[in-house]
C-alpha cells in the first residue's frame, strides 16, 4: 500500500491570518460596545469606582478601536477627543490640578467581554 499526502502550509497560514484579522476586529467592536454601554450621559459626576459619566455624550463617541492586522487590537477613548482626562478617571490621579478618584471603564469592559471574546475564537479557522 502506498499513500501520498499534500500539506498546504501557506494556505493554512493565510486562513489563520484572515481569521485572526476578522476575530480581532469583531472583538474590538464588541469591547467598544460594552464600554459605551457603561457610560451614562449625566450632568453629575459618577460615584468613585463606577464608570465615568459623560456630560454631553462625547465619551461614548470617543471610544474607538483599531487593529494592526492579525496581531492585536486597541480599544479605548481617543486622545484627540478626551485628552489626558480619561487616564485620571481610569486609574485615579490628577488632572487640571484636581484629584480624581478611580473610575475605571475599559478594565471592567474588557473583563466583562473576555468570555464572549474567547468564544469568538472557537471554530474561527475553517
């Protein structure tokens, strides 16, 4: 008995790269949506430990995501929209001579999204 097999390594690598790009984009969009839902539009400040409020809804619109291809995705408020203020909210700290308590947004959004994002990878390469 004689048997020959062919292994298309380049094809498999290409499928993995394509699946990674697609899943990372979907994961970035999902984490972004979870973070946006955590932000409440309100004139009052949020309680320390809860996500920050947005006075006019700018923070919700400022949460962006981007992917560098098939390796990583970055999700968070765009610096051009909210500047360094979001860092003071997320981790606690000073901004414009005022001390801000910790009001994390992206950390809890990622933690909440992690199980769903992990499921996205199931059967990603076909």
